[in-house]
C-alpha cells in the first residue's frame, strides 16, 4: 500500500512537470523565412512574451530586445533556447526579450559568412513583427 502511495505521488509530480513544460515545447516550432521567389533564406524559431506590444511601438518601455541563440555544430534549431529562457526567467526579464534561434545554412551547422546576411534579414523580419528596440539586440 505504501509503495502505491509513493508511486502515485511520483506520477503526479512527473505529470505536473511535463504539463508545465508543454507550452514551451509547443511554442518551439521551426519556421522558414523565405524570399519573394519562395526560396528559404533561413530556418528559425522565435519565442516572444505573451503580451508583447504591437510592432512599430516607439515607447522604449514597451519595446523588447532580441537575443540570437546560436546552437552548437550539428544541434537542431532552437536547442539552446531553453537555457537562455531559464536565465531570463531567473532574472525577471522574460517579458523584455524575444529569442531568435536561427540555423546556419550549412547542414552540419557550421556558420559561414552568408549566414550573417540571412540573420540580418531575420532581424529585419523581427523588426516588422515585434516592437524591437535596436539598442537591445
């Protein structure tokens, strides 16, 4: 009987932790930024605060910064979002930043000079869709 109680508590704890992590897992979907011809420029994941102001907001108090999260060679896009998100949460800054995880164009994940151009285009896209403060990139 005692074993059953302990197992039930353990299962409840695991399900609670899994439930807390599900919104983050659902939010992390890989998207592609494409040019006018439909060619993929860069694959990325974006995570932003829930109640972010509309794009074009000029009040610095309502604007957000951008943190680019670059993953190690060969890791999937967005693999390094979690530690950055947790650090911002510990600092109480979760609502002040948008996280952008962009994948290099090399299949092995090695950064190349052409990735800089793709990342700048991704930043321009973010500025059109979020209230980015250019001093906080």
